[in-house]
C-alpha cells in the first residue's frame, strides 16, 4: 500500500475526500490545500484519471527530521531513486515550505538535486539530466518547521489541464476550481444550468463532462507512465473502463451567455474542439436583460468581475443593484450562485445568501454566494421567497 498526497484548491478538501474515496482511496486525511491518502497503484491511476478537483497526485517516498540543509541531503541520498525511474529520464526538484527556518529554499532544491544525482552516480555510474521546464520526473520536497517529506509526482502537467480549453479570456478559472464550485452549487446532470457570464466557458465545459460521465483525464498523459513501477496492462484496463461508460454527446440543458463577443467566440471554440459543440447553446447577452430558458428552473452559476481597480469597483457598485432587480424579476425559482472576491456583492445586490462558502482562487480569498430565488419572490407576505439583506 502506497501513501499519497493530493493537492487541491483551498476550500475543496472535503469534496476531494469524497472523490478519492469513490476511486478506492483509504486512510483519508485532509489538511490545508490537500488530502493525504493511501492505496495501491490502481488507486493512484484512477485518482489521476478521475479527479475533477485535484491539482496533482504526489507519491510519498520518505519523511524525516532535519535541522539544516545537510540533513535533507542525507535523507534524499539514502533513497533508491534508480529503482523509481530510469537514468535516461529528465528530472527537476520542486520545493515548498511552511514555517521553514532555513534561509534559502533554492539551496534546498539544489541539495536535493545533488542527492538524487549522486545516488544515480553511485549505483549506475551516470546521472539524469535536469529539465526545469518539461521534465519527465519531478521530485517534490515539502518542509515544515522540522520535518522534510520527499514525493514523486505521478501527474506531470497539473490535473486541471484537461486539454480542452484552447481559447481564453482575461482571468480564467482553473478547471479544478470550477469543478469544485459546480459541485458546491448542487447542480445535477439533467437539471438546467446557466452561466450568464461564461468567459471562456470553463463552468460549461466541466458541466458537460459531468453530464456525459466523462473522466477529465481521458485526453492526456500522466507522469506515472514514466516510472519504473508503471503497470501498463492495469492502466489500459482502467482507462478502457472509463472510456466505455462515456455517454454519447448530444443537446443538454446547459446554456451560456456573455456580453462580450470575444468571450462568446472563445467558449464556442473550446466546446467545439472538445467535441461538445452540440451539447451547449452559447449566445451573446446581457445578464440584466436575458430571459431564462423555457422550462423548469435550475442553477445559475457564474464568476462575475471582481473589480480590482477603483473605477471598476464603482461600476460594480452601480451594477449590483440592477443585478438584484433582474434576478427578482426574471429568475424566480432558480438557485443562483456567484463566485467572487468582491464581498460586497450580497449587500449591494440586496439579497441574502442562503450559503457563503469560503474558497481561494490561488492566493485570492473568495466566496461562493448561494441565493435561492424562490418562486413568488416579487410578492409580499408569506409567499415572499427571498430575504432582503
């Protein structure tokens, strides 16, 4: 049984535990920004293939105490790196730390690189080449105040890189964060979903994959395929099973709008190149003016602009009350969710969120505000469906 650590956006740890449990992971334990778990290689392969929330899956090699850089070197040089990957593979070392007393993480990275290369020289008489941009193998070093942990990356490129999104607009969400927000919204396949500020279509792309039961890693390669312990027949069977369950693409109750023609074109292109062009309708439209799709209400989910500059903040302060009016007039019965770093949104919109979920977009603290627009919210009295802020 191997030990692993799955990295994820902060705020999604508990959802990631559920996801990893579904692929057979055991001994699950969350921490800030990730989940520790154990499992065999099949669990590792499935976690990489199936996880919509993880950023990468790291295989735990060793943990030991340290006081200075030489201790970290000695810990690293004792590991049997030639048993894990071939000397012909290119490699790099990545170091991260919390409360580390050492002066230079770059020096730690250098010492671990030296240790790995020295071990190869001692055992094989030659050392692997270094490639800091596109390595075959990545050794990850994590330092706490007095503990050093060494991992090997089993993912390669970050797992949020699904391989779909070719066209982007300003400040796109990473796919794994978008997938987590979609999960938190409560949306289920078959239920109508609308993103009225769709940008490059990240929410829409993630929703289509969920609706079609399509594993997010089907179109990409993984670093575990380059490790010595790679079990090619096992991986082929896991991948074939995931491919077999994918539903055929067809029209879904998923609709995107954006007021920006460039964003509409980007979303349409991304959907088309992913093979989902017939699944989602995307139109140009202003959230303050568009009408909901005909039929039963569903989930409205969007990532409005944050307003990082003062002028933009003033524009948003004027926009939010109009947004509140549009929601009350047109979106009764819908569950509306807004992911934003602008914590003024509920007050200025004039609607009280039923849920406020703290999340992080990289280092930026955000909230997912959930506002239930119960039918009848324009009427006063007992049937009024929405609490005013």
